């Protein structure tokens, strides 16, 4: 048991050493809680205060049997007397507080260990393969292998987040996921974007500008090449 007098500093002048004597305040006579204590508790209290002066910070470290020996009182009387003193707040049982702290600390320690174990388990878990992820999105076989190779070339990992983004864009473009992947491979795209797909590709200008167009657009004094370049710039 670790028994500590409440407000131990009021019983002494000395703060840095164990005092050879203690102060007993007269107002104890008018303390209602003390007056209502059993006679045994009122008799034991001043003896315990004196005993506390032998211990550092007044904390008595002794069992009930040891207290009974020091106070020359039987075990039962000491046990009951101390209990009433604790209940009324004249003494504090620090051993119960310590036990409570230890109980609180044990789950925390176990929790920390569980957390560490979970982290270690997660580290040991292999990441899902790219083929497995693509399979969840309906991409299998050679198409999956080709897309994996493309992403590897672009230094882009195949993740569930990236595939979900592609699926959202493919739906926006009115395509299936498989069609979106096929377009990525055809156009050497790292990923699929509906805006890229829906943008009309520019037609090769040389195929658009015909001789008839050049003749109609020619201005006085312009050469054929000058007309062609002007039209090309206008279309570009």
C-alpha cells in the first residue's frame, strides 16, 4: 500500500527533507468529517501523520500488517481505520491510483503492439498485380498485357485510382472501358480523357487545299506557293 496524507505540505515547514516533527492544526477539532469518524480512525490518523514524516514526500509504503506493527494496533482495526480515513479524504491510497494507471497503460501498449503488427502485416501483403486490377475492369488477355507495357513505358503504375478515373472518362465519352484502353494503345496515351477523344483530329492541310482552292483564292501578283501558304495559315 502507498498511503499519502492529503495536503501533506500543511503538516510541515520543510520541503526538501523528511521532518523530525509535524504540525497538527487546531482546526481539526472543528472538522466535521473528522469528528464523525469512528474512534479507531481518529486515533490512528495522528499516528499515521507521524509515521508519514519518516517517508519521502510523506508517502507511507507499507502493508496493513506492517502498519499494525508500527502502530501497535491489531490488523483488523488498522484496516478498518485506514479505510474510513481514505473514504473521508484524509488519506489517499496511491497504490490504487498506480494500479489504475498501469491498467490504462497496458491496453495502450497492447494497442500500440496491435498497430505495429497491423503495419507489419500490411507491409507483408503483396500489392495486387496489374493484371488482377485490370481484370476487375473487364480488361484481360493480350489487351491487358499491351496496356501494362504502355503504362510501364510511360513510367505510370496501374492503380485502382487510375483505372477508376479512366472508367469515369470512358463513360463520359460513351465508350466501354475496353474501348477506352484500345484507344489509349492506338494513340499511345498514358490514360484516357474524354475531351481528348472527342476533339476532332486536324486534317492534313496538304490534303485539304486543292488546286481549285488555290486558283480561287489567288490574288493578283501572288505565286502559287504564296497562295498555298496563306491558305495553310488560315486553316491552321
